[in-house]
């Protein structure tokens, strides 16, 4: 049910974008200067002040020789990739929230941000067929690049610590080794206890024998003196 609603929403959005595309693709307003003659500062200002303005750009359907099949394969593939990129961070966040003992949890958040940014580029690629917001697409790509390299640098910092962590197999080997050592120590302690007990038994017998001899000697002396 949720999947059908999701794809229904995608289809509705595509129809709305197609209707909007009828008004997109007009030439740039006459008040804007020629981009080739604009200085760098004016280019930057124009970029951000017209960030969501598609004027002057044709929808991607009108760029090249797109067939309906080719175009919709491109759009649907981008939307499916975007949907997967949106689902992965959601699952990562749920995992982090339920496992408070996860090491390097900040790295998981960076991965989630990186994946969301990558998914946004695919979403805009699909939108561009109807709404050519190329300035917004460029800004999202810059943000994705920053998030990507931030994740790379975080991985470089975390990698030595991550490599030092023991794997489950290594931890199991340590547990078995410690268990074997404990078993050996218990056996040695048992043998020492048995040896001590044997020595105590023999010493007790020796003392009892000596006591018996003393009693016999004492009786003999009494008999002699009487």
C-alpha cells in the first residue's frame, strides 16, 4: 500500500511538472545582461538571486533527441535511485537510535548526510526534464561534493581506530584462550590442593604415631618409677 501511494505521488508530481514545463523554457528576461559579458561578482549574484528561476533554460526533454522511452527510463531510474538513497539514511538513523553502543556514531550521521545529498542530485536530474533549475542543481552538487569529502576525511581519521577493533572471530578466540587458561589454572590448583591434602594426611599420621610413641614411653617411665 505504501509503495503504491509512493509511486502514485511520483506520477502525480511528474504530471504537475509536465504541466509546468509548458511555461518553462522561455528566453531569459530582457533585463538580465549577457552571461558572457558579466564580471565574476555579478555572475555570483545572479546565480543566487535566480537560484530557482528556470527562465532561459529549456527543459531537458528539449535538449537533444529524447524518445519517450529513453526519457522515462532516465527519469524512473533517477527516481528509484533517489528513493533508495532516501531509505538508506532512514534505516541508518533508526539503527543508531536503537544501538547506543555503536562505535563511531558520528560517522553514521555523516554517511546519512552524504547519501541524502547524493540522492538529491538524482531527484533534480529527474525534475530537470520538466523544471530546468540548473542553478539549484549546481548548488546541490557542490553541497554533495563537500559532504562527500567530509565523509572521506572522517573515514581517514577513524580508519586506524576501526582497524584496531577486534572482530567477532578474534574476540571469540580470546574468550577461548582465556577459558583454556582458566581451566589449566583450575587443574593446577586442584593438583596442588590434592598434594597438600596428601601431605597433611601423612603428617597427621606421623604426628599420631609420634604421640602414640610418647604415650608408650610415658607409660614405661611411670612403670619403672613405681
